């Protein structure tokens, strides 16, 4: 079992984290746990953009000690740029709530 204490946060940040957690609960993407349940816990981190919008993330670095590494090579930049030069369309997307799409 992995447990980590929360990072220090201001009252305003804690309220914003709670708002995001309530959204996940309302969307049935998360659930509250009982006191006797054994779970692996991550530390919540709030990322705030310059425009004031925020996104809830998790600090999963502690899980690295429990996961198996698999090596997949990343393409070399010149090779990737050669492929992009021949592309008809190049798209950039940032899907809001991308991890939680149904």
C-alpha cells in the first residue's frame, strides 16, 4: 500500500482541488472510499494556467518503484521532421478532460 501526505496548499487551492474532485464524483469517474479500504493513493496537484483555468493532476512518481520499465524507442527528430514535411495536414489539439472521455 502506498500512502503519501498531501502537498502544502493554500485554502483557495484546496477549495479548487475539492471542486475538481466533486466533478469527478458527479461524473462517476471516481468514488469515495471507506476507512477500511486498502488503496494506492496519489498526491493531487493543481495546475493553473495564465488565464486562471485549472486542471487537477496526480503526482504518480512514487508508483515508479512499483512499475516495470519497458523501453520503446522515440523517433529521432530529423526523421519525424521529414515525415511532417510530407504531411498534408498538421493538427494540434488539447482535449478538455481528455483522460475522462467516454
